[in-house]
C-alpha cells in the first residue's frame, strides 16, 4: 500500500505541471484575442461581429432629455415616457412589437467627422448594429432593400445643419423593400423656443426618415426624435396613388415640443400601421396633398398625442375636403389636451368613436 506521506511530493509535482499547462493556454488565448482586436481596429469603422439579436430586440426601446445631456438610451426613454402618461393612456399602448432579426450584422463604431458616407457603405454591405456614440449625418443615406439597422443604447444620429440648409433626408427609403431602423435616437439643431418653423421653405422636407415612392414592408420602431426643422419626424409619402404601403411605424417617441408639426404623417399610402407611438406636442395622422393620392386601409391605432406649445396639436387629419378617408381606421388613441381632427365627409371607418379624449381635449370636424 503506498505511503500517503511519501506520495505527496509526487502529487504536488503533477498539480504544478497541470497548472502550468492551464496558464499557458490562457496566455495564448489572451495573445490571440489582442491580435484579433488590433486587426479589427485597423479595418475601418465597421466590421463583422456576432450579435445576440434576440437580446438586443428586447432592449431597444429613451427618456425625454435635455438636448445637451448626451445620447439617450432609447430603451430607457420609451419606458420613462410611457410611465409618465396618464394610467388610462398607458393601458391603451401596446406593450411589445416584434422587430426584424439582424442577419450577420456589422458593428459600426464612432467616427470622426460626418458619418454619412461610412454608414451608407456599411448598409450597402449588410445589416448594421450601431454602437453607442453620436454620429454626425448631414447628408442623405439611401436605404437599400433587405437591410436592418439597429442601435445600441446611447447611439444617436445628429444633423447639425441650420434651417437654411436644403436637401437631406437622413434616411430615405425610396422604393425600398423589407428593411428596418430600430432603437435609434435622432436629433437636429432646431433648439429655439418656440421652435423655428417656416412651412413655405424647402427645409420643412428635410425629414429624419422618409418612406417614399413604393417603399413597402418597412419597420420603423422604438426610435426617438427631437429638434428638427422639418414638418415631421417620419414621412410616409406617395406622389400619385398609394404605393408606399404595408409599412409598420410603431413605438416611436417625439420629445416634448421638439417637432414643429407632425411626429408621424401618412401623405399618400395604403395599408400602413401606425401604432404605439407618442407625440408630445406633435401630431400623428394623415395629410394628403391632393386627390391624385390614395389613403386606403391605414390603421392609426393606440397612439398617444399630448398637448404642447403648438395649440393645434392633433391626431387624425383631414387636409383635403372631399377626400375619401372611409377605409382608414383611427381608433383607440389617447388625445391629452389636444384635438381629434376628423373629416366632415367620408370619415374614418369607425368614426373615431373609440379614441379617448382627456384633459380638455376637443373634437374638430373639417
């Protein structure tokens, strides 16, 4: 029988050798990781990176913040804004919307100067996950089809140009199919109080996001908008007819009194869903330019519009007398101290009866 005392030194030697092997392997891993990270940093602003899309999907929703307080956590702002609403309004807001899954996304990191070209190149190459940071975007990014852009908490797109500038949509979906922007913050430089706005100028069309000319199956969800000169944060537009259709615009927030007119508008388009959005002092609704457009089967449901500096804030819309709104649904929305604007003829399918009017809200027929 072996003597336990005499065998102990041999056991200690074996354990020492094993520990040396383990530490050697760990050191090798650290060296390989460091080399890989170094190579990744030299490949530019975006690179292939694994992303847990399921986890990110549940975390991408911003608290209303001061303009100079840094990029917001969109997940946190949406939650805090909802928490501050009247309890009856909270009950009408949907609690969750599914968002597209990222496919082999590239991680896009902070960049010095204007990020327009780099973001455009990244989207042309594949899906994009945007890391925390503020990204200057003073140009137009034409969004390709079958692409998804998702922002990490604290990722913000900033347009620094003044009101006299002309010619950009931050992200333009022109004829784009099956793409998305989820969980991002958008900020402009319109910080005057009251907000500077001139509806006769071309700058009112410099939207953060425009869906136009046949863009379809687009998802715009869980984003935050503030301080733009344009007449809306999200534009769904068709010049003739209503081919900009089947889009999903959900759970977006326009910060208090930071958009001159609309938060979201459908200006021509069919079968679009606008739901769970929050316009604090900004409108949500439909506003056709003329009878050559169509608005068919759109659903503006379970949104919240609150009073603001703009005394004419409303949900609904009825810009053209005699326009046929009868196949559209404007229902289940909460209008807090603002207006429900509805057409006097050919009204919405349910007549807007299910909308909730609180704190001095009024109903106006046009």
